[in-house]
């Protein structure tokens, strides 16, 4: 009887591979949801696909300090702080806090050993930073 129910897509209990007795349709839906989540994560979590950022540097990013100016997509920001966000042992995740005359607060994040490939922009919205796309950065 279980084989006929299984073929019809009905719930079948008692299987080691399917302890909750889900139908094939429910399992397929769960797999589709998981694949969608993986694709979103691969696009950096916010649906923003990674793209190449044009970087024009006057000095290494690690040497940028409070008071320096950084231009992001033509907008001027001033550095408020530059610090280690998370120490991962062999590498550090860095953060640069920026503000402008419009009182916009943004944060640049990067890994100190892979600056160009890991540089990301976050904008403060209410109480959390949300990832934003950028095309060009200059300091």
C-alpha cells in the first residue's frame, strides 16, 4: 500500500529518508526554496550581484585615516573612523566609517589581505547597515 501512496505523492510515514512523511511535492518545494536561498546568498544576500568596482587610490586603503576624503560614485565623504571590525586570525575584516554634509552615514568593509575583491559599501538605515551597490570609489 505504501508504494501506491508514494507513487500518488501522498504522505508516507516510517521511512528513514523521510521521517516526517512529507509528500514528494512538499520535498520538491523545500528543495526549490533552498536553491533560491543559495542563489540569493551567492548574490551577496541582498540581491545585489557582485560587480567590479572602479578603484582610484592615492595610497593603500589601510593608510586611510580620520579626516581623509573618499569619493563614492561622485559623492564626497569624510572618514570618521578606520578600525578592525573582526579579527579572523590570519586576516582582519576592516571597517571605515564615513559621513557627508547631508548627514548620510556609510561604512566601507573589506578584508585587509584582499582589498579590491572584498570592498563593500553599507549605508546606515535606522539602526542597521544595509549593503548598497557602488561603481566607483576614489581616495
